[in-house]
C-alpha cells in the first residue's frame, strides 16, 4: 500500500466538520419530528375502521416510499423551485415525507398489535377517541415498535447525507469540500463514517430506554433483588 | 404523454436501461455476497466471522452516498487503482446491500429449527450437504420478503449514482431538464416510473413468497 | 452376547456442572428390541442421540458395529447411514414432498441413482401405508402420517439398527396406534431397535429388554417381564406405579 495517512488536514478542518455535524443533527432532528407526526397521522388513518381512510393512507404510503429519496428532495428543490424554500427545508421536507411513510407503516403495525379490547375499554370509561389513542393505544404500541422505529430513525440520519446533493451544507457536503481541497480522501470519509455511527448509536440507545423496558428487567428477576 | 418527454424518450429510455442494468447486476452480486457472508457468520467460522461482523456493522452505519464516495475516491486512493463511476457504483451497491442481505440471511438461518439439520445429519448427510440441501434453501424461502425489500431499496438507490456522474435514469432526466427546463413534468415522470417499477418488483416478491411458502 | 451392534461403556456427559449421563453401560445385540424409559429429564434422549453422534459425550466409549463414535477419525456421516433415527417431532423437510424426503439421503449420502432411490422410496411408502401421499408436502399430512414417512426416510438407507426418540409423544392419541403398528412390524421382522418411549403397552408387547433411566443413570437393564413384574429398584417401582395408574 503506497497510501500515506495524514490526519493533519482533517484536524485543521475541524470547524467545518463540526458545522456539518451540527447541520446534520438539525436536519435529522427536524425531519425526525416531522416524520413522526406524518407517520402518526397516516398510520392511524391506515388503522381506521373507515375503508376510505384506510385506502387513502395506504395509497399515500405506497406513493411515497416507492419514489427514491433523491427525487423527493429534487421535487422540493427543483420541481417546486418557485416556492423559494431554502435548501435546508427542502431537505427536511423530502426526508420527512419519505421517512414518514415508513413510520406510518410501523405505527399501523403497532396499533394492530394492541388488542382491540384495549381501545374499547378506554372508550367505555368515557375517554374520547383521541384520548383513548394517546393514553391507551399509542403507549402500548410504542413499546412494541420501538426497535423498528429505531431502525427507521437511524436510516433517516444516514439518508440525510443525500441533502448534500441539493447543497445543504451538512456532514457529507463538508466532507466532499474538505476532500476536494486536501485530497485526504480516506481520512475524511472514515471520520464522517465514525460521526454518522455515533449519531445512529445515540438514537438507537435513546429508543432502548423507553418506558416499558423496566418490565423486561424485572422479568430477569432483578426487581426483587 | 407530454411533448418534452416524448421528444427525449430514447435518451430517457437509455438511462432507464442503465438503471435496470445496475440494479440487476448489484442485486445478483449483493445476494451472492450476502449469502456467503451470512452463512459464514451463522457458522461462526473462526476469524472470518469476526471480520465479517465488522464489515456488516461498518456498512450498516454508513450512508449510501458516503459508501459510493468511498468506492469512487477513497478505495482507489488507498489501494492505488483507477476506477470509473460505473464500476464504483456497482462495487459500492454490492458492498452496501450485501451487508443488509447478510443480516437477513443470518436471521433466516437462525429461524430454521435445529431439529431439521439434525435429521439431515442423522440420515448420513455431511454438514455441508445439510446446509446446502436443507437449511439454506429453507432460510432463503423464509426471507424472500426481506430480500425483495432490499431489491426495491436497491432500485431506488440507483438514483444516487447520478451524483457521481453515472448516466442512469435520474441523471438523464436531470440532464434533459437542464436543457428544456420542465422540472415538474420531468420529476413527475421520473417519480411515476420508479413507483411503477418498485410496485412491480414488490409484487413479484409477494407472488414468489406465496409460491415458495412451506 | 452374540453379535453386539451397539456397545456403550461408562458413558458420561455433562452440560457445564450439570451431569446428564452418568457412567451408562449397555449392549444391544443384533435383532434385539430395547425400550428405554424413565422420567422426563432422565437423559434418555441424550443417550440415544449420543449413539449416532448427534450429541457429543464426555467420557467413556460408544461403539457401533465396532467403530468408536466419538473418535476423530470416524466417518460420522457413513456411520449414521448404518443407524436410522426417528425424532419426536418428525423433522420432515417442509419444502419437499414425502417422496423427496425419502429420496434425498439415498442420493446424497449413499450415492444411489435418483431412479433407484425413488423406486425404493415408493416401496417404503407403500409399506407404511402411505403410497398415495408420495407427492404431499409435510404441512398437508397428519402427525401420524408424517412420523410414518420419517420412519420410511430412515429405513430407506437400509440401516443395521434403528433409534427412536419418543416417536409417539408429539402425536394426538388417535394417531399413536398407526405409528406403533409400524414399529411392531419392524420388530417382528427382526430389526434391531432402541426405542425411547412412555408407551408401556408397546414395551411389554415387543421389547426384549427394558432400560430404566433416572437422573442420567441406567438404574435397571433387565428382561421385559422382570421389569414389569419385579422391578429391583424403588425408583423403577415408583415410575411404574405413576405411569401405569392411568
């Protein structure tokens, strides 16, 4: 191997990398929140007893997730250019809508896994349908779907790198820029891989400590100890 | 169909052909790679299994675009070889999807109850034969849905290849758009085409799964 | 003893600190039918899985037709074609038809031609009364039918002895007889058999000897009549009183 490692230029570019990292975090977080809202609404509609709502929600999911993410971003950035949205928000919208479809599928599956009697019981105690969803159905569903949700969210963080294509100055964008100046190709990509891994690990760990996990611990016989 | 698309149809179709070709080649390559890696990790082959786990975890933590950059810029720089955008794309996609398929294969293998392999061994088959004739075929049948999920992802991924300059479908459409400036029409056409192709592919997966279910 | 096929000598095995087999010794001669019984967790299944090398054993020696099962040089696949095995949960290959299940090892382990193997498979299906089910998948067969096909799969290799690991305990009561009938006819033909089972009626009818195990130990190894009329140990008496009371 003739390649000589030189991490100096990477260290010198640390301010740029940090900027990129902050943008990636902001981009991912905004998209994550928006995707969760979209997913919750569409997923709940997909679980509705009304056929029209179910079909509509299903169509939205299929229509959205079968179009490449890059196209989603181009739609906001190029297709709807007259809206003059800043690249950052084009990235957020593309990412949120695309990932929202996946969240919706998970929400639908989660609701389906909660026994129907639970919702009925909540209504019987005088809760409104919305209260029943938020106090009884969603919390139970969340425990079941947490691992799949963690998957989609870590996918979202990695997918956010595509925003570099529409000129959002996030991590991958800055990496390309640094690579273009310093030619420290391998070092810079390894560095940002490590940063993505860090972000993904944080999300996965965060979702592991959701309420409900204590029961597993007591199941291991630790509660009485 | 709108005029801008009709007039540029041959050019767009060449792009689409490139997309399908990349998707097909990398689907086959990624499946073979995933199968080999998944089986090696499942069998806990000494040393090999540990390094393959690192490969899987590395790829699963890396964005696809970064993977492409690594294959286009970093690997050639590190190992001193020349590559084209097409070659880098194919290598990147195979390495990328192979890691995900390896995980699917591994969990598929783990879902086959050990009694079946024992029965195969009890009739005098070797370990290798038991894997090849019983355990692997059963595991593959079980993971057909997740395999096709990966193929659909792959088909969508191909659009990213345009970023490093591969003349596939999305890239061709953007080129046409740069000339005729009809972004809404072009993007709608592109989105619709991917939609139809992905839905078709999922349908093939569902039919195959129903056909192979045991 | 004339012509021993299976010889166990001081076989011990443990999972970590838990012993599962303690110094088990016995011999099965050609043509003998031996029933292995005992409370659950007594090591019966482990013992017979050790005989064809599906489970490794710690110390002691197991010889099948004079070949040491645990020796490194032993060609286990070859040895296993000489002793058929039938499992509690049948373990038919779900992606193959009944016929293909019986053909597979003949072709791949014994190198028979496919045509030869299919002819043999059809004869055996006929023998276990399932000639009409040759092309059925396991999922479309009853438990009793699956187990009879599993027996045919083992017989197809022309084994010198057969091991049965609780062949009827996963079956609904009405299907037990159809499987036991096959076992009885095999015994009548002089097949060497080792059968782990709780079916004491069957044991009394066909077994030459009963091995009673408890906590990994062979407590009794006696002729059938002696076992049922005058068991030597308290543990066997207790077991018999429990199992025969209903």
